[in-house]
C-alpha cells in the first residue's frame, strides 16, 4: 500500500482502541470501496465534534455547552457525587436509570508508571467540590483494575480526611451467571461484600 492518502487513513484508524493494522485496512478499504458517503459522514461528524464538544465546567464529562445536561438538571440530587474514570463509565451508570445524583469525571486514573498522578486527574478539584457543603456522600465508581483500585484508595483516603462520607461500588457475581464459571476473585469479593 504505497498510496500516501490511503496509508494516512489506515494510520489514523489505528489510533482507535483495539484497532490494529489489518482491521484499520479493512475499515479503510470498506469505506473507500463500498461506502464513500459513510466516509464523508464520519469525517464531517468528527470535525463537528472536535470543534463543538468540550468538557463540562463542573463535572468534566463531554458537552457542547458550559454545563452538561446532568449538571444543569435541577432535579438531580446534589447531595450525591459519583466519581467515575471516563464519560463512557458515566454513560454506563446513566443507562441503569437508578442513579439520580451528580458526577465527577476524572478523565483517567492514577498510573504512576505513566506519569499520571493526582494532579493529572483533577483530585484537588474533586476534593474542593466534595467539600463545598452540598455533598453528603461521594460514591467512588472507578474500575476494578489495579489502577482503578489505587485511584479509589487515594481519593477515598483524601475525602475521608476531610470528613466526607465515601462509599465504593459493590462487587459481586453477575446476574444470570453460574458460580462454577465466575472467577475466584469475584466470588471472594461477593462473599466479603455480602449484605
């Protein structure tokens, strides 16, 4: 593939998570061979999103306005603040329809090996927001990875030091699963966190 424009398209598609050379080539070839209108729509949508989408001034999720629709919604419970790693995590919680509080999106997680410390994820801003007098509980909903657990621990300790009630998402056995097929770590946490 010696065509520079095609090579640039493939390299651009490889920037997406989970997309290697072969998948990027397949997508590029498909768009150029079978769906040029779709390719134009993707290009236009990307340009518009890059120009219009920014971070919410209050919670850091993606929005086109100064505040996202959740932060601007007066019916949300301002006493609850849920801390998540990414806008995708926030969207997942919203899809459940069970949480009616507000959010703080870290836009990452602690990873000292990658040079990502508390300042890189807005820890001080989170502490200030949680200490503003309106928040009764901070729910730490970081992922259950090593980095997510470390982030939860560091933020939880800092929040507790300020006298703020901190809770963590529970871990457990997924609905519809059979115990013999669930990993041992999940079973152990489900036993410890049982209610």
